[in-house]
C-alpha cells in the first residue's frame, strides 16, 4: 500500500506543477500563490477534520511551524517565479538536488559523512544535470552545465529545493509537539502562516485577478483537492514504509512533470530531458536507500 500512496503523491504533485504553469500565463506568480492558499487552506482543513481532527499542541509547535513556513514561503515564491518563466520539463529535474543538499547538510551539521554509495549517487545526479542539455555539447564540453546553471529560473528553483531540504527538520520537530501526531495538521498550519506572510504583498494584487480566477475555477479547485489528498497520501506513505523507499517513489514526479510539459504544453527537448531526469532519479534513489 505504501507504494500506491507514494505514487499517488508523485502523480498529484506533478499535476500541481502543470496547473501552476498553465495558470501563470494568466496570473502573476505572487498573486497566484496567494490565491492557491485561499483555496487549499479550507480544503485541507476539511480533510484534517475527516482523518483525525485537531490535535493538542504546545507553544513550541507554533514556533517550529512559523520558522518553517517563513522559509517555505520564500521557497514557494521563488519556485512559482521560476515556473512562470521557464519550462517545467527543465525545472522539475532540479528537484533531484534535494537529497544532495540533505546529504551535504547532514555531513556538516550532524557529522554524517556520506559513504561511497551516497557519493556515487551525488555524481550520478550531476551526470543527469549534464544530460538535460547534452545536445549543446557541440558548442563546448562544459556548455550543457553552463546552459543550465546560468539560467536564472533554474537557479531560483535550485534555491527553493535547498530550502526544502532544511524545512522538513523543523516540520518533524513540530509534529512531535502534537498529540495525537497528525502531520497533515502541521501542513495546514504551515499554509496558514504562509497566507499571513504573503497578505501584505499579494492580497491587493490578487483582487485584480478576480475575473481570471472565476474563469479558471476548475483548475483552482483541482489544485486544492489535489494538494490536500497529495499531502494525506504522502504522510500516510511515511507511516507505512522506510522514508528512503517512499521518497524514491516521490521522485518519479520529475518524470511525470516532463511528460506533462511535453504532451500538453508542447515544450521542446523532451527526450534528452527525460534521459537526464531518469539518470538523476537513479542518483536520488542511491542517496535515499540505506
């Protein structure tokens, strides 16, 4: 069952990125993120009530979630900005860097020196990045790397994934401060904090897109429902199997997103991006498994 829940999350998260890209052509990235929260918060709240209700919490819970949500908000703003400006088939493989960042952070903060398998996994991820633009090798052997890492949208998305390698530590601490432990409730509170943080910057601008929201209501509802059930599927998978196995299946979302970008958004260079992404996913599996 854990594989089914993990695969469900991968599919739903890739569909969510597709919706963001589709709507970002009509609505600016910052108001779009804010409007998503307006839809996602009540839908997630209903699901929280359905699966377990509101748990008891300590004051530390809100401190941890406040810090996590502040960082998450920055990450989401950068991610939405990147998605609005670049192909999702190019950006989605960058998510494979999250376990690389986690491994590096653990080495410096916890003294967990990566073994040969993890070092090999990091090298495989880097090779995958090279293959994402391997057709540019005719212009120079390092041009595929240069083409990726000089792209501002890629750099924005890379920073987002660096932040997302840190925030789970705070979120895990927060979940331990609830009784009973309901991870989806922590996700809900994180959304609420994010909504508060964005309000001074996005609320007025979001009002200017009321017509676009009305005409695209089905996409906003689909994203809200997908987000709520995706989070529930992810946390259920975590409770049923080893974290490394679950996150390895999660990374299949990278491949699903590239396919969506190629089929429905008519993005180019899909074959080489699929090849590079597949190699990167193999690298993340090596990093995730014990």
